[in-house]
C-alpha cells in the first residue's frame, strides 16, 4: 500500500469510506487539511510562517461520525490522536486542567505509540532473553552443579571460590537444554519459579496535592535515574513470568532517547487533537459568571492552535503543525458566538448531516467493522453461524431510528444498544445451540424488541 504522505485527498476519502457511511463533506475536509499540512511542511521556512494552519470546525449532532472520522484519519496516517472535551478545561490560573495539558497528553500518547512499535520490533529478541531468564530460574547454576571445595584453591582465595569441573559444566548445560526443550513444548507453564524484579523506589508519589499530579510525575521522572533500584524476588508460574518479563526485557533493548525524539517529532508534525463540545464554551459575553471563564478557555486555546511552544516532561513541543479539529452540535450557540480570533483559527467549516434510516441500514452492515460483522465474528468463535436477512437489518434500523425520534437523538450509538438487545439471547445461548446456524429476520427482531419498544420507560433504560 502507498505511504500515507503519498495518498491524494481522494484516496484518503476512499479509505475513510471503508469505515464511515456518508458525511462526504467532512471526509473531504479532513483529507484536504492533512494534505495541506504536508504541503506546509514542505514550504521554505519564511513561507511556513505566513501560511496559517487550516484547522477544522465540525458542526453536527451527536453520534453522526465526527469523532470517528478524525480517529480513522489518525489511524490511517499513523498520527498520535487525542480527544478532549472543551468543557473539561479551566482558564489558566484557576484550579483545574489547563488547555496546555492537551499537548502534554498528546506527547504521552505519542511516546507510548512509538514505544509499542519499537517493542514490537524487538519482540523476538526479547522472547529469547525471557527464555534465558526463565531457564536461569528453573535451573539455577549453584543447584545444578555441586560446589567442589578444593583445599589448595581455598588457601589462595580465602575459600570463596566455587570450582566446577568441565564435567559439571557439561551436565549443567545438558540439563539446561533439556529444560529448554520442555519449556518450548509448553510443558512447564505451570511450574513455579522465583524471579528477581527491579523496581524504582519513588519517595515523591503521593506527597503532592490534587492538581499537582503532573509535577509529581515529572519530579519522579527527573530523578528516576538517581533513585535506588530495589530488587524484589517474586514467586510466580512460568506462564505469568513470561508476561511480566517480556515488556521488561523488551524495554531494555530499546533506546528510550530515540523513542522520545521520534515521539516528539511525531506529535509535532502528525498529531491530531479533537476538541469536542466546543459549542459549550461559546457563549454570549457577560461580565460575571461562568461565561468569563469560558472565554478565558477560548483565549488560552488561541496560542496553542496558532502555534506556540509548550513544555512537556519530554522537552519543548511546537504546536504549529498539530491538526486541531473542533466539534460541536451548536444547538444553542453558534460558531459566531466563539471569540472572533478563535473563529479565524478554524477556517474550514463542515456540517455533518443527521443520519437517516437508510444510513442506519448501511452502518449496520457496510463498514469493515460493521456492527453485524462484529457479532458474526464473535459468535463464529463458538462455531455459530449468524445470518441476518435484509429485512432483519432493516427492522433494526427502523426501530433504532424511531427510538431516536421518540427519546433522544443519539445518532448511530442507538444501533449498538438495539443490536445488543436483539442478540442478547443468542449470545447467551450460543454454546448450547444445537443447529449452529441462527437466522435473524424482521420477525425475530420484532419479537425481541416489541415489549421494550412499546414501554416508554423501559426503552429509555434499555435501548
Ligand atoms: N456515519 C457513520 N458511519 C459509520 N459509523 C458511524 C457513523 N456515525 C456514527 N457512527 C458510529 O457511532 C458511534 C458514535 O460516533 P462518533 O463517536 O463519531 O460520534 P460524534 O459525532 O463524534 O458525536 P459526539 O460529539 O457525541 O462524540 C461510533 O462508534 C461510530 O462508529
């Protein structure tokens, strides 16, 4: 497959089509935005400053695919992705989370992402090291080889030296290889062994008050190299030791400095931050009350979206090329209620349409991870073939759509609760189903949902 940077906006949209039904305008907008970011990165330094980043404002009701589009785009482009809610932030200087923290969180996600990738690369090598460590525990040298005291050597060394004859060594190696074979065959998984684990003693955790967690972690991190490492012996089964040791051995093999460098680079140049509920911090100006702090949050957002440097525990991070996607329903407020400067930072506006009953039908069956495909995959693990008839799918879509009209419109999220209820019984019975083929048709769907749908209170709870 082509690398993401070579993909045209059209191809990006095609990829997104595999997961998200409809919402063409929004897909097109994000495809253009990421492409523009790549274009901007290629500009000469002096031009880069002139061309403002093209951030996006998505307007649309809940559950119609706003987050999903951004998340899939991030996945496709190998970008670190963070979703935050604008309402969670408070103005700098007040108790609570400052907007800066979103950059620190993004970097953290990026570090984890790169670290996981690097760990994957060294996994084979780490598995070999884990095997050696388990063998060390299964066949300890001192037990496998008798201590021979040679009076002459003792005289010279003060009696500390252990002497092994070549024969001892040969036997020891043979024993070890024998155990290795058993280990590989999986015969020793339940064997109990003693493993020595290293842990850093941190005297700093817990002495910082609420809201200071960042600082606590930062200080602990700063000193982690200097802090004493305590060795602790733990008894566990071989199978458990594998799980515990693998990340530890893998971590020793990767170069954390390089990981951090790459992670910073990735966060700065590819990061995507999705700011949900932006409409909730837009509001008419008033002198006192919460509006002041909402505007404060908007003001704090400005430099970040515009391009500034934020200090993180991994080093300074520039925000110039991070793509920001703000989203909201804007039922009460309007985009024009945001402070003008912020409006200007989100020049790409897209409206997402409410989903129709027909969209629901497609969402149920078409995406690569479609809901009905998920259930089919789950049940196939127990040998049950789940078949949905076209009218069965339509009935689920119809009921979900009606419930949205009657109760609260939560978009495609309704499909999840409806499908869960329809398939609850089958999921429960699966292991005992004799014929191993179950057909879900309109009749079946109605039977499962009828009672609940008719009862207003009940549907509000269950569907
Ligand atoms: N157009 C769509 N195509 C496929 N799946 C969709 C679509 N819209 C929503 N979904 C599914 O519904 C769920 C909720 O969607 P999503 O998280 O994108 O909502 P949203 O529009 O961001 O709403 P909110 O602002 O409340 O988070 C997701 O699991 C998503 O897969």
